[in-house]
């Protein structure tokens, strides 16, 4: 369909471009973790510190993976137990939330902060993580029950 739309636009006379072709959307993937799968996921990513922290933040906040990977320590308020997912400037244009920490997340973040080497919360070998997909996939594909689980 994309190729057809591009061909129409290429061949169109001036003033007749931008054909409106509605693209069919794929059906949504409805995949939810059971309690047992979540426990299995936790134990699967546990040996990899940055993945374990990512999973804890994702479950506790419901944030998107990009918001978690972009998160900096300045967005974590340990005194009030809040995580500000809006970013350093507090920009609300991405409609991100300020979320209270669970006790488990608070403990994990305190541990991570004590050994942090950068100003990013999710880091690996002293460098911020921009994308978590590859490391996540490598970990979960080894466990058949989690083969179709994504970081989202």
C-alpha cells in the first residue's frame, strides 16, 4: 500500500498529489503477564542489573520504554518517593506523569543510585542505555514461556 501511494504521488500531475489512501492498521497485540510469568521475567533479568532495574521501573510506573531509558537521577525524588517521567525540564508535551514509587522500586533505585556512574538511571558499563530492546530480547528468548514478551 505504501508503494502504491508513492507511485500515485510520483505519477500525479501538479496540484493532484497527496493521494489519501487509508492504510490498514495491524491488530493490537494484547499480551499480559500472569503473576507467574512476571516472577519468571524478574528472575530471568535479575543477573543483568540494568535490565532488572528497567523491569522494576516499568512495572511500578507503567512508563514507556523510551521514558525509562531517558530518565535521569534528577527526575527521582527520594524524599517524596516520586518519579517524574516528564523529563528534566518538566515538559508536559509528551503527556508523561509524575508517579509515586512503590517500596520495592524505592529500594532498587536507592541501590542503583549508590553505584551510578552517570546521570542516567538506566546505564551499562558507565554509559547510558538508549535502547533496551536487544538486551531484553536476548535474555527472554532463552525462556520459552517468555518468548513473545516485549519491553513494552
